[in-house]
C-alpha cells in the first residue's frame, strides 16, 4: 500500500507581483519524496529544517516557488524559522520582478518590508488555529 503523504500544503497567493508560492509543512523525508515524485529531482541529503527554492514544472510550463519548513506548532523557534524562509521568498519574488533590494542601513527598502509583512499576514492567517 502506498504510504500516505503527511505533508501540509498551502497555496499562498500574491495578486500584486504574481509570485504565489506553495508553503509545505512536514518532515523533510515526506517533502523530498514529493519533490522527487513531481519533478524528478533527487533527494536533498542536507540536514535542513527549512528551505526556499524554485522548481520548473514542465507539464504546466512554469516555475513553482516552494517554501518548506519541517514543522509549525507556534513555538517561537518554528515561527522564527518560517519568518526566515518567508524573508527569502520575499527577496526572491521582488528580485524576480526587478525590484532591487538595496544595501546599507540608510536605505529604507519599504517595498520589501511591506511585501514581507503582506506574506507574513497571508501565511499566519492560513495557519492560525
Ligand atoms: Zn536562510
């Protein structure tokens, strides 16, 4: 019998930059299995707790953005990890749209910070008990 996938998957929509992504929560083994099955990508052997990356779906002819964390139970640690990966997603999404993330503490980067805030709200809204 086929093992049931215990991965939780949420679609986080971004109607502004059109950079929606899939948020996956679950054990790395389950996540790696899904990625291997859908994309033929070999399992990532690194010991990670979370990651953000882009895969190309040939059937749909489009890139798919992924944010994965191994667990989310509202602990400070889990929230910090998810926020960390969301920051990566925000940077990548804006970068893909040609929005430059500026260096230096005197620059405000408000577009980036607002975008991160937006993603944060979308995700926390979906996850709230
Ligand atoms: Zn990182």
